[in-house]
C-alpha cells in the first residue's frame, strides 16, 4: 500500500486545496500585486513540478512550515 501525505492550503476564495509536497518546486510571494494580476488576498504562489502554480491565501512562511512536516 502506498500513502501520500498531502498538505492542506487555502485557495483565493478560502476553498481547501490539497498539495503533494513532493510536487512542489518553489514557494514565493507574489510580485506585481499593484498591477491587478493577483487578487488582493493572494499571499503565496506554490510552483509545481508540472509547471503549473497554485495561488493561496496562506503566508509563504506558513506554507513552507507545512511542507517541511
């Protein structure tokens, strides 16, 4: 049996997003908040191995801590 430990984060509207820590390549704060590209609630971008990213309202420090567990 194979078990995957997923990390629970919150998306832009507060919805629950589950992320596989093994697929995360980069965690960073969003740039260009004043350009209107990101919503005001977005605190962190989580980049994935497949080239996609997830925007979350969790602060990046909290995301990093959850990924390290």
